[in-house]
């Protein structure tokens, strides 16, 4: 299993002190799974797109 190290800002660390013990591993697992599901869905939508890089460049330069 991979290991992830997270640095938490001081203001959030202070809030952790007021919260009952939480299974942070479960929260992180759920959050990562939700984000991966969202990215898979986005990838699926983009794969069906007929927009080309040329079309994208044209809309970027015209501002539409």
C-alpha cells in the first residue's frame, strides 16, 4: 500500500484539537475515491468530445 504524507496548515491543526478522534484514514480514502470517480467521469466525457486542439485554440484566441 502506498503512503501519503499530508502537511496541514496551523489553523486547521488547531481545529483538529477541538474534534473528537476521527478515523482520518477513512476520510482520506473516501475523499480520494470520490475525486478519482469524478476524474474518471470527466475523462469519459472528454473522450466523447469532438472538440479538437485546433478548435480549442480558436475559441481561446477569440474569447468565446
